[in-house]
C-alpha cells in the first residue's frame, strides 16, 4: 500500500514544554502486560518513571496506527519526514520504512523477509519498547514475544537508489502478519511528550551510547532505559555482525566548522552519521553521510565535516541549525562495541 507523505504530516507531535527535573523512583522491571482488557481503560494513566518506556512506546504505536499500520503493512516510499511530522523520533535517513502493528499467536510473532538485492532487516519492538528481535536474513520467522503485540519495523536499504528499495518493499509478503486486537492504552500523551522533552534535554551535554535491552528482564538501569527511549525509541540492541549500535554526540553549534576523524568501523552492512535538531528529529534539507558513499583518506581513516563548506571531506551542512549527530553501525563490529572507535568523542 502506498501511504502519502502528506498523511504523515498530520502526525506532528505535541509542542514540547520547557525542561524540568524528572521524578525519581525505584527500578522495577518493565513488566509485560499479557492480561490487558481489549478496551482502553476509562481513567487516564499517569506517566511515571516506572512506566515511561511503555507510555512512549504507546505514543509511537499511536502514530503508526494513525497511518493504518494496525490494518496493513504501511510502506514509507520516501525517506522520513523532517521535523515533528515524523511518526517516530530519530528516524534513520539510510533506509525506507515499512511498519505493522501485529498481535502474537501462541505468544509468538510471525513475519517473513524476502530474498532481495538490498539491505533488509526486521526489528520486533514489544509494547515495552524493547527490540526483542533484529533479523537480517531472508526467511519465515515465528519468534517468541514478551507482550501481546509488537510493532514490526522493516528497514529497506537505499544503497541502490529509491526505486530499487521500493521494488524490494513490494516483495514483502504481509499475508503472514496477524493484524488486529491492539487497544491503545489511555496515557496522557501530552504528559508523555513532556517527559520525552525533559529526558532528551538531559543528554545533550555529553556523548550518549545506547544499550537497548532486548527484554524487560535485561533492564539494569531504569533511568538509562528511559533516556534511550526518549532519545531514540525503537533502536536495536547491539549484536556483533548482525544488529546495530548507536551513539549520540553532544549538542553542537552551527556557526563553527567542525570535524571528526576515525578508523573504518568495519560494520557488516554499513555505518552512517546523521544530524538531528535538539528534539532528535531530522532537519529539512540536511543530508547524512554513510559508508556507502563517504570518501576515505589515503591512510584508510574517515573524516566527516560539519558546516565546513562543500569542498570539505564528507561535509554535512546543517543549514544554520544547531545540532547533534548520531552514529549508527549496521551490523556493528567488536572494535566499536569495545569503544575503540567513537566519532562522537573526537569532534574538533
């Protein structure tokens, strides 16, 4: 199904409020909900530190359901919308998205990946916000699911151009997907947005690395988990050679020519560097840089420049907007996991 880009524009998030200190609390596990009523509760659910990840997840499910993803596989045929028109925070700018909200069958989720000639991966995001599975090989899958429902994110690579990516999207078989049954929890979504703004602001003064625990049992630091959901909901848990690893830079000014130089990360699939505004959304007219097209130096290292002019190596022009950048390693290497390569820490 083709989904109009303009439909996505109606999903602009609520206006962010000024940052405040988030409340604190204990660190209980993000308990899965397998006994929820099929009808949304009448009372509005208050957002707390304990349930923020589930509330932010519900907000993202809500945005995709607004595009019809609970009824059929929704294909984004172009790169993601800029700004708050995007249905999800910090979307990548390297792949096309296809998304579905599905219901478990016998506590498992079913989907398939076709044989295609471009990168394609499926991430299974539970109602708790966990990327419980990240799969990159073609095949039919029937995988255990921690919650009653999941949001499936197909990422289709654009390395051969948009038309090739769209042809690959068309090969996805959605007949195996089990749609229906998801009831949106009645969170105060305005309050969810306030929490997201506060948590995002908290990380802008330091480099930030994501851990993205795969299940609720793997949460070791609740506040870190909340920060990850606020800054980059829907990211994958790192797995060498298969899944992805993400890091954010500090907030940077647009008036200075900046650059970072690093060794080849040797990601299995590719590496990308993408600039975002202060709320972690893509910026109009700003393109990213990735290993499919960056130019390496004679010694094999890579320099990525920011606001240094079109003649600067691998330059990203943020069009006068302050920014931070995210590095994504698709099929992360062990040396990146070990911290031997960290472009977000070498900006000069």
